[in-house]
C-alpha cells in the first residue's frame, strides 16, 4: 500500500449535479488524507490536460456526476493522457449512462424491468402529443414515472398519477434531455445496492432502503439531511436481500463496469426485485447510499477509497 501516495480527485463538472459532485469529491479527498495520502482536488476544466501533463498524479479518482463524468468522455481523456483512474472504462460508461440501453441489456440477463417506452421530443411534435399520450396511458396504465434517458439526481424525473399530469412531466423531462423514458411506476420498497471490486471480483454491499419524507426521492430528498430515512441494511428478508445483491452484481457485470457501481432497484409487494438504473459514479456525500452501505458492511470508507485507488494504480 505504501506505493500509493498521490491521488487527484476530480469533482465539479458542468452538469446540474455540480454541487453534489463537489461534496462527493471533498469527502473522498478527506478520507484519503486521513490515511496520509497526498490529495489534490481539481475540476474537469480547461486546465485539466495541463495539470495532468505538468504534474501527473499516480491515480485519478473521478467523482464527477452527470454528463462527461459518467458518459465516458472524461475517462477517454484520462486514457489519452495515460493516467490510471478509478472506475469503469469509457465504453462501459457510455452503455450504463444510456438508461434505455442499460435497461435492455440487464433484461437480457434475466433481470425484471418496468414496462415502458423511450421516445424523443420530436415524436410528440411530429405525431401529435395528445393522441400519442392517450396511447401510452392505454398501454402502460397509471401511475407512471417519467425521466430523462440519461443523467441522475432525479433531475427531470416526475411521478405521474393522472393522464392530465403527463404533459407537464414531459416538459420537465425535456428540460434535461431530448428523450424521455415513460414507464410504469412500480409500487414497493426502493433500495440501492452498491457493488465493489477490491481485487477479488465484484461483491454486493448491504442494500440500503430509501424512505423519503413525502414519498418522492427527488433532489432535495437525496441531498438534504433529514429529508429521507435510510435503513442500512434494508429491511428485507434474507431471500429478497440475496436476490437484490445478485441483481446488482448481474448489472455491474453485464454492463462491463469496474471497481464500483450502484444499482437502483425496487422490491414490489410480491417480493420481486425490479431493476431501475445503474450509476457508474455513485454519490459519496453524507446522505449518499454507497458510503452508508460501506459502513453497514463493517468496512472503513477511507480504506475502501484507498483500495480502489491502489487497484487503479496496479492496472496502470
């Protein structure tokens, strides 16, 4: 472990998740410094390439959320710069970041996914929104859930209880992406399952149960202390907990992810685990589920960060 002594944490970015990324980056940096590792925190901006060239770090730990941070672009830059980094390679990021693609791939591996459709904004204009919306409601029923085809932190995501509320939900969605996912809203217990690979293969952390105040796990509920109650480990029977862990590892492996990921799932009233989406750069804030799961597993968050960075160093 003594070989690792200098890490560059990338945090910030230009996505709507900028502030969350900064908070995540600060926490990772503080954890590594606690283990006497020299840490520099930088943004992914015009100075990045010069920084990498002038004073190359041993390892880059990207904690960038949203576009660029999770769509593979920054990972491509790090590959070009020849700098080892924590996390999934570019091609896997692109697949996971495209939610409809990720959903289709995990369904091929046998995971249950909500029924839904993925449609671009132009289709509603070209084919007539009222008739198309009527057909969607007739096919999928109510309630529904509308979200952008990419991105995180619940930006542009809306729960829809009536057909009359669907147009406004799409307007909100299209503010963040030109393509919307409209799917059945599955009732049940919302959980997040983190996956780590510290060198011996991927393993699932204990599931974290998410109970937001008011019932909607939106941006405020995710990042405002006290707005959401978390149960870690989740209040699941052993068989369901095992199924959730298996689903998260299946998603991690099927999408070609590496080092760490977080899979969002919902357990319906019948105990069936449904896949919602996967995140290649999980939040690391005080209210983020991955650090909660690390603690529930009896692991030290700082040691986990160091192990992930060291694994990247060995790859490099």
